[in-house]
């Protein structure tokens, strides 16, 4: 918004379009330097002058008559808006507009996310793909894209041969019925413990998977049981996290679609035999061969992911395919995309692996094969219990404490993940995530609740009873320095959303939410909001209302709930 106005004012003076100018504008690092800065480096060649001289000449064009003042600062022109003229206009714009960019224009984006493995419990490590994917889904949707989320369940592969072989050897039906997922994991772990000492186990597992692939009745029955009990377990976790999916299509869904992929690769003379297996060589791309059919004749991940990509493009009509999958799978996706390109899929440039770093929980690395899993449900329960304890200490008379504690505890877990750059490794600390004063979910929720409390007090002091502050008439620069900085920050939501989408980076929105919360708390501590002066009160309450709306919108994007009281 501010950049748009400055770009319009600059357009007659520089040989660029308004959009080109807007893309160059910056926010000064310190408020005293101005509201918007324009760097003159790129004009030096055109004007054949130094950037500093160009800055002086441009600054001289703005004398404040249109509410915009400018001064040169080295190679920059720093612009300052007249608060009396623009505060009201900004608040009106924020109130009347949806204040979001229509970037997508209906383009269809499919997001592959979460994708846990059947017969294994959801660990804290599953949180990253689930919540990064959910945040990206919300961000793309708000920006005008046609979005669909896909839970690509790990419900096929040789691990099911191992699972069935372990069940046939050591399974206890009574124990499995009582706790199907944990007992299934115990069997899987035992298989990997016993396999080095028992040469018959691996062949037995391969045999069971071959039976499963060929439709053997007993193998299918056992597989279907593990799938059904796992889906029930996963759904409980998704309900607590507030996550849903447009499609839940496991790897098994593509079983009848892989043959066509193999046939096409063969027809295009892309398949080669290598030590009894079938591969696509990727020497020209500088990558190892992509394995398509293993020596025992069974399919493997790349085969299924090729079929998956073709289905999502050809049948689901995805224009852009995102894969929110850990960074350790980088080579796998590079190979799959390279094979698609060899197959003539010119749309492969719209396929993107969205990698993320490893998550440790208080220093612990997870491993399913060794049974070292920090159960997601246990972490959520612990977070909610600690949140309830903190709420009891801070506000024991709060109504619906358990409901608020659930929102705060789970919000702490989600935000503790999403505030980090997704490609960084995260060592998650529950104590840090639940700090009400740090860069945390509870801090955002507490700040939002504070905005609602201020609005409630404002209404009892004479404001309308409709639930919103009255129109901020005659603002006239009455917000104070901290209020002006907060107001400017609220205008940056569309730019932050755009940047977050361009980089597939939810942490951009998480950091923006923290900036807004910190700016509001600074305003709250600096200025008296519910004052006797009605015009001053209306203006400051309107700013508070706009802040609450911005926080709620951004928190919703990230998957955080917004308690009205805390």
C-alpha cells in the first residue's frame, strides 16, 4: 500500500513502470530514516550520474505538497508520509479491502504433505510435513490459488512384507487388538533386531510382499487391517492439529497405474537392465541411475512417484505440484523429475520438492527401525497439560480453561515448528515453545486476546456494541509514533504473503505475526488507548481492531486458534 503510493509518485520521474519501481522500494531499517526508501543504484547507467547525485535530484521533486516529503541519504531517497493525511486513508484501506494479493488467479496447486507410514505411530517428526504443508495450503488459498492437499500415505512397499512376516512369527492378536499401532511398531522393530541373526527373515518378507502385490487373499487381509487401524490413529492426530485433506491417496492407489509407466519407459527406450534390475540412466544429469524395477521384479518408490506425478497432472489437473518432504529425499525427487523430463513431461518445471530439515525433540533423533520414536500424541498431551498449569497460575478464574489449554498447547507445538526456516534443523524444546513472553504461539495468542480485551473495555467506555470499533474519523496523527509504526506494519501483510508463497516458506508469516504482536504491545505500553477523548479513543480502538484482525488472519494461516480470553 505505502510502496504503491510512493511508486505512483515516483513514476513520472524515472524510466520505469510503477510495478518495477514498487519492486525496488525498501523499508528503512530505522523509523527515523523514513517510511519508504528508494535505492538509486540502477539509475546510474541510465542517467550517467552517481546514485548519490540522482538521489538528491529526485528528493528535490518532493516538497510535501502532496503529503510526501523526501530527502537524500547517500544513494537512497527516503520518503516520509504526512501522518495527518495518510493515517485515515490507510485505516480506511485496511478496513474496506480484503488486503490480499490475487497471485494465483485460479491456478491449481496440489500439495503433497504429511504422508505418514501405515502401521507406525505418528512421531514428532511427522509434524513438519503436516504443518508446513497445511500452512502453505492456507497461504496459497488466501492468495487466490485453487489448492488441494494430498495425504500420500506410505501404505505400500517391502516394509509391509516385513510387517506381515513379523506378525506371522510373533504377533499376539490380543495385544494387537488392545494397542494396534504400538504393537505393530514392536513387531517391525523386532524384525530389524532379529534379521541380522536369522537369514530366513528377509526372504520371507520379500515373499509376503510379492504375495501382496499379486493379490494374495491373506496378505491383502492383513495389509488392510494395518491400514484401517492406522487411519483411525492418524485421524485423531489430524483432528487435534486442525488439519484435513482433500485427497487421501496412498501409494497402493497407484498399483494399477505403474505398469503403464514402465511400458512407456520401455517404449521410449529409456529402460536399461543393470544387474538384474531395470533402471533409467541419468549420467547426463550427473545423477546415479533411477531404479524402476528391482531384481525380484517388484516396484520401488521412483516407479510409484512417476505414476503419482502423471496422475496428479493428467487426472487431477494440477498446474503446480508441491512435495513437502524431508530434505533427505532431495536426490530421489531430482531423479524422478529428471525421468519425467526424459519422458517428455514439459510440465515438470512446475513440480517442486519443498524440503525441510530434521526435527529433534530436546536433542533426540527419531528412528522407526530402532523404535526410537517420540510419539506426537504424547507431546501434544504434555504441551496441553503444561499450558493448563500455566493458565491456572496466571488466571485461575478463566472460563473454559481446558479448551483454552488445548488451543494454547497445540498452538505452541505448531508455532514452535513454523517459526523456523523450514530448511533448518529444529531441536524442539517444549519449555521454550510454551513461554508466554518469547517468540512463541502463546505470545501471539495472548497478544490477540489482549486486543479483544482492549476492544471490550473500549465498548464499555462508550463505543458501539456491535463488536467493532467505530469509524476512525479525524485521526489526524493521533496514533503516536508507536501507533504509526504499527499501522505501517499492518499494510505489509500482502507483501509478506507474496514472499512466503514465492519461497514456499511459512516462517515468513510466522515472523510477520511476531512483528505485529511486538509492535502492538509496544503501542499498548506507550499510548493510552481507552482515553476520555472520544476521537482519540476511536482512532486507537480502530487500530487495535485492525491489529486483532491481522493477527487472527495470520495465525489462521499457520494453524493457530485465537482464544478471546487467556
